C-alpha cells in the first residue's frame, strides 16, 4: 500500500509538523486499509556514547532534514511512496540514564508497532547501542531464525567491544551482544568502512574470529574490485534471507558527516556510500537503523540530511525487492 | 480544560515528534470533551522579508525549542497546562511566492481552527506579514468590534510602511494594513521597542498621526518610570476588551535573538522583555503571534528558545486572566 | 585587453572594497581603451527559491571570497588577467517580491552593460531563476541564433518544472522557460550532476523528450568513461558555436558547498567539478552564471570560495579559447 | 604562597599546554615549599544531564578559555597569583556511565589532592551532579561541621529534585542529596537566579520548606534593593564560617552562556553576575565549583570564557578574605 | 552637503558592491560640488594583536554589515545623509608584517584623503594599533593643537602598555604612543569600559598618573550617576574643542560582540553603549575610529553590525554638532 | 621504548589536561629509562600568514583533537605507543611580532629537546613559516648532511616565494629559505598537492629550476598511476636517507579542512591523503611538521582532527621503519 505523503507542491517542504519524510503518524494510519510496511521510529538515547554525546537529539534532526527527502529514487526507478507504506511511529520510551533500561524499553515499544507479520522497523538513533533493541525485534518478526539475521554493517568501528567502563550495552558493543543473543549471524555479517586509529586489536580479532567479513576503508580506497567481489560473495551467502542493515553515520567522512560522536577521518563520501548501498538492490530487509547523528556537532544540518538520505536509500533497497 | 502534556519525567524533552510545547495535535483533540482554548499554528512564509529571508523555517525551529518550555510559570504562579487547553494545529497552507496569496490562504486555514467561540489563535511566524492573517481571524472571533482590536506590539520597527517594492502586504506593512482593514484600533495600540536607524520618518509620522502610543527603546533605557506610566494608561484605555499581542522577536537584541531577518542592535534583553510582558498580567487576549524567527541566522537555537519562551509568557497572561 | 588587477603584494587580498576578483568597476573602465571582455554582475534575488532562501546575499559573499582567487590558472597555463578584460558591473536592480519583475529588470540592466558586440556577461546569483535573464541577453549578444544557444548545465536538479506554486519563473523552471523562449537549444544541452530524490519524473521526461543529454551523478560515480564520451559527443555537436554555461553550486556536494538552498547529498567534490570543467577547454562562451550560493547556510565561506573558483575556471575556458 | 604563573609577556597566552589559568600542575608543585591553597580539577562527566549532554568536555574548554584570564582583579585590588597558590590537579577519574560511580570516584580523587588542612578544591564541571562530590570533600576538609556547610548557589534551577528517571544522583538533585548527606546547611543556603518555566512546584516547595533562601531572577529584575538585603542577611547568618560556592553557568543568560545543557532565557548578564559575586567580598570559602559548560553548544568560546572568569571572581573572594 | 545614498526602496540593502553605509567611493565624489565631511576608510591590519588575530578582515565585515544601517537617527532627530557628506575611501595600504610600517603607510594614505580643511576621517580597524595613524592625521587636520586632542576612549583595556614582545606600536600601546606624540591630551582623556582581569597594574598607574579619567565598567554597573557626573565634568573641560573618539568594540560585552580578539566578559550591552554615546550629543569631532572587529570569531555578523551602528552613532554626534 | 599512554578505558578520552595523543610531557619523561624517540611541540605563531591569521591557536586545537587519536594503526599493523616513545614538549617560545625572531627562538627551543642523537622533532604549527626552524634542527640532528635533507612536502602551495611585503621568512617562503640554508635538498624534494589559482608563475619556475619534483593536484585527479610512478622514483632517489616530512593542512580540501588560513578548493580528501602517506611506509624520518591549522575557521574541529590524524600517519611511517 502506498504512503499518503503531502505533495511539496501543496504543502511546501518547510511546512508542517516534522515526521520522517512527512509520512503519517502510525497512530493516524488505519491498519485495516493501510498496514504499514515500515514503521520508522526514533530512539533518543546517547547514554552509550564514549566520546561526544548528543545523539539523543538525532531523531528530531533527522526528521527535520528528511522533509527535503522526496519520494522518488531516480536511480532505482521507483517511487518509495507508491511501493511502500511508511509511517512515523514517534520515539521510543527510553531510560536516559541506563543502557540496559533503554534496551528493554525500546524493545517493548518497538514490539508493539504495526503488524508484526508485515511491518518492518527502521530505528533512528541515538547512539549505536540502540540498534540492539531494533535487531531483537527484527529477529522476532523474521521468525526467530536459528542462525540469527544476516547483517549489513556500515561503520568506522566494529562495535565488538565486550565491556567499556563496566557497561555491556554501550555503543561499542552492540554487535557483540547481538551475536551473543543469537539475533545476528556473524558468519553472514558484512562490515564496511572500518578504519583506525584503534585502542586495541581485540575487537577486530573477535570479529574475524567469529567469521565476520570486514571490508576496511583502505580496501575501498586501494582496491575497489575486491570490495565488489566481497559484496558479491556475501550476497550469494545470504541467499534470499532477509537482512538487517545498520548504518552508523560515522562510516561517512567527517567532512560530510561532522555531526557525530566518534568522528573518524578518511571515510566515505556520500556519493560513495550511496553507490555501495545501491549494490544491494533487490535484497530483502528484515529491519534497519541509521544511528549516531549528533546534531550539536553538525553544521548546516548536512549530517542529518545525509542520514535521512541513507534511510531513503535503505528503504529503496526494500522497495526494489518488492517491499 | 487542561492540556494533556506528556511529563518530561516519562517522555524526556528530547524525545518525540515535536509539537508546540508537546501539546497534542488539534486533529487529535476531541472537541466534545476538550475544546481548545488556544490553537497554535505556524505560518511558514518569509516572502515579505526585506533583508535576510529564512523565517519560513521559524515554526519548525520554535516547535523544536519549545520542547524545553515547561508548563509552570513560577512568577505568575500558574500551570499553563492546567489553566488552558492548548493544541498544535500544524502549519497553515501558504503561497510561498505571494504575500497576498498567503494572507488569504492563512486566513482560510486559521478560520477553521477549533471552536470559533472559544479557541484563540497563536500564530508562529514566518515574517511579520503573516500577523495580518491572524489578526483578521482574531477580530472575527472577537465579534468584529467596530473600533478594531486593541494591539500590544513589540518590535524594533513600526511596520507602518505603505508599500515596499510595489508590495502592500510585506512584513513592514502589516500594522498599516490592519488599521486600514479596521481590525486594529490605532488609538489603543501600544508599540514597544521601536528604534533606529531608519530609512524614513514617514512610518513614525503615520503611527503617531493615527494615535499609536510609541514607546521607543531609548525611553526604556533612559526613563523606565515613564514606560510604566505609558503601560498603565494604555491598560486603562483598553478597559476589559481583549487585546491582540504581536511580538516581533527583533524587539529583543541581536545578542539574545541573532536569528532574525532585520536585526537591530540596542534592543531588550530577554529578562527585560519578560519583565515587560509580565506587566500585562490579567489582560484578556483575543489572539497573538510571535514572528520573525529566522533559524539560519540563529546560534545554538537561542532565538527559537526565546521565541518559545515569549509565547509561553503571552499564554501566561491569558491564563492569568482566566483563559 | 588585460584587466588591471591590484597585486596582492601591494594591496593584500584582505584589503579594499570587494569587487569580483578585485576587478575594476565597469563604471571606472574607460571603454575606449579597455572594452570589457566580461562584465561580472550580481543578481541578488532569491524569490524563486523552493526551500532555504538567502541567495540574495550570494553576490556579496562571492565577491568577498573571490578576493582570494588569484589570476593565473596553472593547469590551463594562462593568466586570466592578461587574456581577458574583466570588470565588475555591480548588482542588477531586482524586484525582490517578483520573479517576473526581476527577470525584466535584470534583462534591462544586463543589456546595457559594456559593449554588446564584445562584452560577455557572467551573472552571480541569486537563485537559479536569475539565469534566464542572463541567458536572454547572452542570446541577444550572440546574434539571436535561431536554434538557441547550446547550454552546458551543472546542477543537482534539472530545473525543467513547469510551474510551482503558480509561478512560471521560479528557480526550478529556468531551463524550461529558456527552451520555450528559444534562447536555449535543448538538443545541444548537456546537463551534468542530476540526482535525486525527486518529487516527480515529469522534469526528467520533459528534458529527455526535448533532447537534453542528461548525465546523472550516478553515471559519473559508476562509469566515468561514459561521461567522457558524452562530453566528447556533445562538444562535437556544438561545433564552434559559443556556449552558455550555467553552474548551480548544488551540483557540488553539500560537504563542499553547504551554503545552498536545496542541498542534495552525493554530489561532486570540487576537485571533480574542476576536472570536468577543464574538459571543456578551448570552448567559446556566450555567457555564464554561477548561482544558488546561500551564505547563511555556509560555513567558513567555503561555498562562496568554491563558487568564485568555479567562475574562475569558467572564465579560463573562455580565455583558453582566445577570449 | 604565590602561584608561579608564566608571564604573558614571555609565554603568550595562546601558547603552551593549557592548564587552568596557566597554573602549574599539582604534580609539579612541591608541597614542601608551596602548599597549594587551591587545587583546581575537572570532573568530565555529563551522565546526569536531562537535556543537552556534552559538559564532559567542559573542563577542557574552561582550561583553554582560562588562558586569557589574567591574574589581577582590578576591582578587588588584588593579584590572585600573589595572594593564593593555585595548581591544576588534572581531571578526576569518572565512571562515564554512572552518576553514583562518578560520585565515588571523584570523591576518592579529590580527597587526595594537596594538603587537606590547607588546600581547598575548585571543581570544573561537568554537569551539576559533580558538585556533590566536591561538596563532600569540602565538608570533610572544613572539619565535618555538624550543620553542614553554608551554600551560595547560582543557578537557573533549584536542583532539589528527588529522582529523575530512577536516578538519585543526576544533575537536578545535587542540592537535595547534599542536604540529606548533611554536607549542606539548607538554612544557610542562598540560591540566586532561579527562574522558570518549571515542570513542577515540588522542587521549590522542598527548598523553601528546608529553609533555603531563594532569590528568583525576577526579584533581581524588579527589586534589586531586596536582593541586596537578602544577601546582607544571609552573610550575617553565616558569620565567619567558610562557605561553599556552586555556580551553574546557566544562571547566566543564554546570550552570554549559550554553551550549556539546560538553557533558560531571562538570566543574568555577566556584568550582573560579577557584580553580585563581588557583593561577597571578604567571605571565607570552603570550596567551590563552576559547572554545566557544554562546549558543543558554545559559540566563539564565550561560555567557557565566562565560566573561567566566574572561577576567577570566586577565587578573588577567597583571596580578599586572606586565602 | 548631503551624501548621495541609494534608497533601499530602489536598491535593496542586500544589493550592490558594499561600501560603508552604501556611501559613494571618495574617488567618485567630485570635491568641487561635494567636499566630503567624512571620509571613512579601512585599515586592514592585525599585526599588533596579542591574542586572537583576524581584525584585518574587519573593514570588509563592517562594510557588509553597514548595508543595513539606515541614515536616519530617530533619537537624535536627524538624517545623517542630509547633514553630512560621507564617502568611503577604500582601505589604506598596510605593511601586514610591521606595526610601524603600517603606521607610516596609513598616515600617508589618510593624509591625502579629501579636503584637509574640511574632511574628517573615520578609520575602521583592524586592531587598535591602527588608531594611532588616524589620530596623527586628525591632529594635523585640527591644526596641530599644542595640548593634543581631547580623547573619548571606549575600551575594555587601557592600551597604555609601553612595549609588548619588543613592539612599541602594538594594539595595547596606541594610547601611550599618542600621548608621547603629543597628539592626545591625557588630561582631557576620558576612558570608559575598563575592566579586568589584568596582567599588571602598570597600565592603570600610567593612565591615572597622566591625568586620564578612567571610568571602569564596575562604576557603570554600581553607580551610574557618578558616570554621568564624570561625563559632565569631562565635557566641561574640553570646552568646544573638537574631540577624537576611539571605540574598541571589546568595550561591548562578548555576548553582543563575540567577534573580537581580546574579549572580556562583563561589558556593556549595545543599548548601554548607544545610550552613553548619546550623552555626547552636540560635541564637535576631530576624527574617530571603530576597531577590533574580528569576523572569524563573530556569529551571524552581530559584532560587525554593532560596530557599524557605533560608527553611525559617532557620526550622529558630529551631525548634531553641525557637522 | 614505548610511550606511557593512559588507556581510554581508564581515563576517558575527554578527560585530562590535553597533551598530544595524551603522551607524557617531555619534562616528566625520565630520559635515563625512556629516551624519547619523538618530541612533539607546538610553535604557536602566525605572523607569517598572508590571508587568514589564527594558526597561533593551532597547537592547542591539535592537542585537543588528538585526544581521540588512538595508538594502533590498523592498516600498518602496528601500535604506535609500543613502537615509539613519544613525548609532548609543550610550545616553543615565539616572538609573536617577528618571523625571524620566532625562527631563532624556535630553533633554540627545539635544539634542546630530548636526546639529539635519538629524538626526532614533530612541530605543530602555527603557519608554515615555523617549519624552517624545525627543519634546521632536524638537519642538525641528522648530522648536517651536505646535500640537505630529502623533503616530502604536502601543500596546495609551493612556498618558494622570495619575499612578500618585505619579509623573507613568511609562510610562503619556508621552502626557498630551507634550500638556501642548505638544509633541504631540492633535487630530492617531492611536492604533492600543488594547485592554483596563482599570483605568479615565479614560484613554480623556481621550484622546477631547482629540481623539485612537483606533483600537482590535477595529476592526482587525472592520472593516478603517474603519481605512483613519481613516488616510486623519488623513494628510489632518497635511498635510505632519513626524510623530512612537512604537511600543510591546506593540501587537503577545504571541505575536510576548512580551518586554515589560505584555503584552496579542489584538494585531497582525507582518505586520499592518508592513502598517499601510506605509500611511504618504511621510510626513515628525520623530522616532521603539520602546519596551518587555524581553529577560528574550523567547524566541529574536523580540521584539527585531520591534522592530528596526519601526524599519527607520519609517526606510523617512522614506526614502520623501526622508529
């Protein structure tokens, strides 16, 4: 079912209460005649951040910037609003002072959104710790596959730390926790954008030990064909299983995405990031998130715009796969 | 009837789709059990601006900043949310390329909001040209008083220009048009904050010729008791008639409100502005607006926060008068 | 004839009243001994903008930034100031509240600049709607060719919308109007940088239907040799006819050009943009513009600097073709 | 003993590794010949913040800005560096994810600084939750007075909330916890700068119920002589007991201090804040803190400079009292 | 003779090559029919700065901001453009790497501007070191009075340092050098806005030793009537002699003027500064400067606007005295 | 010997007095048990700048940003802290008003740092003029090789100007002076990133005349294999001689490094710059500098972070060569 988006020719894009891409609120969508394909919701939490906090304001900033994300993906030749029914479900309840409390609250919130049999969830962060909640619910909705979900991971960091400052659920540990939970299948996890400097080699060793395919940034810079091959092989490995996509905005370079908490120079341009995302056309999705937008560090809202555009490209993958 | 505001202790103030002060959408308010006392709506239009445009993004910025405006006015000893039923009515349809088209569209939009017999309208600009639309509807709702509405006007400028660049409905002309329309009573208009430099003395001569009481900024700086006297006399003159309040954020100094299109140094501090507003405690209101917030010129959102706080103080006047 | 530019070794580049590249004012140039090859002028108008306005301040910002654009193009091996006589003609009169009024006023202003038989016009926007005025005069000066001028168009958008908000002369319609006017030859128009998301496919269908060669951004990212071929073929098609170049700064990515009104992620780096411009070395020019610089959204003036640099590269094309 | 500060005439103020006011590191001070009167240390923690986090970067920003705080207080007619021995003790260890963990770690860190019999502690926040740690140690060093320490409190908020989001040690509760601990004497607590809007009246009721003298911002605006009287009476009440001073930078207006996490319009100018601080000349100090500087929200470092200047004025009070 | 300023109703204030208040270039003014009363020129030099450099870009920023300074001073009831003939003389040649070289070059440049018998000079800095050049020429034009010129000095600092870093002509020494030169009469010098913290008491002792009347900021805050008395007495002492006015923008608080090199909290609001300037109505002027605007530290151009407004108020003093 | 860096897991990266990469102060390093391999020091001087000054604040900004540069270079597979002993030596004494004075003072300061037989020097600018001082000392420590040191030079400019504004030691002349001094071997100098626009062709002619291998930016854009060949040949030419690396941050594009004094569009991305630096793996170093970071022009500290990262990559080259 299509999304009922107001036309920019009638309601200008600078007008109106800002929902994601101007989609209707999920509470306003009548499920009987328009079951949502995607419920987009925010998780305004940054209590898992290790450097610059502020991603709690990310969902609001992405919503504001997404006003200028129009529905047609020219490259993929599809109109997102026609292919998918999208709704904005507002923000999850969070426990601002507790990673674990927020995890539980967000899982509870997300579990109730839309029609579990149909509705996929796109979470807007918040720091990367919030991905775990969305992954858990995506895994539930995908029928609790025993191997866990295949994961497509864009990030400058691996987020496979065990504990930091006595916290197991911080933003550098979501991937490890997801693997331990059984929600993520490390052997079908592709991590793109990794680069240093690093505190420790442990995170990388854990990742490769678990079978994660790590495509560091330098490989993209030095040997693009090998990246294409890695993507090709990974896509073959996942068969037609639905994939969870997690996109940490710091995969993109600080020049394009200064508004993030743990910036790392030498990342992707947005043109490169979109190009890579488009290599996954036709892939089925189990859920997704876009995280680590920290508006207080942003300039002229370019990071929030990039994040909204990334979300648009992720949804386009799903639309291209038939929603 | 009180407003159903989510507690910041449950839903943090950085969470949720941003409506004005987190009030419910007017479309979600059931008029039978909670007729809105105030409908707050945006008019995202800056086509009447003579210097820096950008106030079309003002309503969104004020909504975002207003998340941190809590409901209790400590000084006035009242809880806005208990005294008044407030709803966010979204943004008016505008004609972005036409002052007159926007005027008509905004009047049509505003006329339909809430219960005309009860609901007053608070417009968030947009440039000052949008005030005229709201004044017209406020005058309608006040029963079309023959003398026009008394006006309380905060502004660095008089906005009594006739035409600029062949436009009669630009942001420097709203007051003149309102007087011509018969919606505003110039003899019961009090204009506070006027200062130069000026292009011409015509606007001031028109204003004083029509009987407007102009309290220039310099009088506040040099002789505060005379300002108190002027306010006292004006309040006596309006008797108990409901008053329209229009607040151009450039009445406040650019240090406190850099995000505005025609900034003028030497204005009020926010502490001074709030102090003056509080001198009108107990006054009945016919309608109000807060205009000229231009987010692209703002820094750390302080202008939007000041504007949201001004709106809160204006609503507090009404709440103190029994709503 | 060369331009009389003050040396940075005598008058530092941070000194002096800012004219474009420190060129003399056209009013100070004696036409009898130095007929201007190029008159650069601003059109400070943003009334045609559909998202962030503010490009009315673009000409001033570009002039300020252009102080640091030195005259020698190392790559093209030429000294712009020796090859061309350049003058700054100030800003066109505009009708700030009317696209059509500005169009007429700017045409009238531009028509009188310099020696029509010799002087080409480089317009600094302002939003893209102002290009139409300059194109009209360029077409006049080129001898009103029946087919219209060949056009080289850099832009994230096609600008072939028919009307938006009842306006035929807004910034998204200049190209369509220019084709309708007969000033632009769509069959010899090359549009580079197009990308989405889009409101509608109509603009693209109109463009391709008229014979415009559209090189979308994705083609540059995925298949550069095909872009080279497209450029080669287009250059062959124009023969030696003088070309009009219009450069919307949003062709460049928001990381490099945040200061623009309708930013679109995934664009060119400046290095790429300059590289493409250099592919047109030796091409004769009929006129040019650089538009959509919106200083209130800029950071550290990098957008204005990029725009000034683009203008420098465009003029270098002309200088390389013998002026 | 004086502080060994490098002269700005030898080492310019933009040079050198930044310590507070360019004071020596405490680890470099030989206690036998220069026991520190004041150890200044940072507590880079913002896990107790309810709105914009980021104050964890406050100590670094204040150190950087304090390079331009010179040692002589012209008004108080004293040279801070001659009157007091000041050292920078670096930053406390914190538990970034735990208010209570940070409280304990900071107490442990601070307890060991300098000579307990002589050295007072000035903590640089960090959010206001960190004040409690410093107050505890100050109370220890003051000999554990049974009534608790008299407190001079500058703040837009009362910080007497009980728990927020299940946290007892957040930044809005430090004062309540300090009273419960017995470290603060509420009956000799003077709180200046309080203003709304408020979530609840509970905090004020608790404060006044405990005997805290609250001087709201409006009293300063409307009736300055009454503020002078309140200060006079409070000073009489504390006799010669050493006082703890806690200064939340949000007591100052967002125009002067935009870089803070819970900004509240209508606050003090810096000139007013300094003027009030000077009313406490000659008062003995038990300890102090300056908190809530959030650099990511600052502009041109003016908030950090104001905070450093406030710290300078607080130390001047102590110097004027004989150190 | 009046100044020929383009009306904002014809040429919008965002249009045109930016000269000071849109005045004609001095080179375009025909002296035979319009001898300039005031020549405004920039001195883009910051080589004398002791902290944040960047004031070399001050003249350009003030010119840009001055576009919005309209000609009529409402309070003084005069139209500057009618009372005075004002021209923009461009920027002085400077020696960017030499204080003394710049002093000489600027004196040479300024000496030739306009009609020495009639034209007064308003210099736009640049750092405060550039004032000395303008003072020397003003003193020349005033007929080399033996006592030196009376000086009205607004500044957070006294600028009476002898040498700093082996430089006698830096920005902290202009006043001392001017006294030594005999151009300034210290006994008729009134210095307003002085505040700390200070490096040394020497500068103050030198100043008071020479008979300078120093009105520190604290006196304004604590005892305004005494400031009025000091101004009254000083005005009596200068009789009808023309006065030189030097205004360091750091006299104004960093909240209002963040764009300056040596910011000092606790300064004037712009409303206060304008109010004080207006206390000098009717005073004859020998010359003036406005200095220390550092655009790289400015936000939303408010410092440059304040500086342009200060220049406007200074010229209004002269206009009110008959030009 | 390894560097004793505090773990981010114990002392968070936002905590502590900021030294370069959190290295110990050189004054705290006991040379007997840990002779420093590298002493990193700042030269806070910008008196040689020709456009935007402010790089005097560069060392402090780089130190602050370097807190987030972790020690392990994933690509080079080494832990910098284990391979090298690094210490922060603070800032050189400078003569802020004199290029030559600063040169002498910095040489004197640097000459005394660490163990001349072992300790190499990494200077943090400051403008590029400060490189000359460090080069002189590096050449001393390398045993005063008769041919001068091989130089690897990243820069948008050649810095081979003779004198500018009568100054021989400004930031555009360091390379010429170094060649004249005999410290640099022009025939083994590789300059990467050069681009225009230019004032003059003299600098390029001087460079090529002296045998410098200039790899302009356009060659990188158009023909990367030829850049690889040039690097390969240059590396062959230097044999195993230790090389001096000087990195002007303006080699990187203004989108990635806006915080610099003479920005030039069309430069490297950081990913490209790091990739090129890695082509020099295993090369022995004689010394290095990273210069021209101007924090007042920076946004969200991305330039300072890029500079710190560049320094990290340079040190990694040395670590990879065995330190």
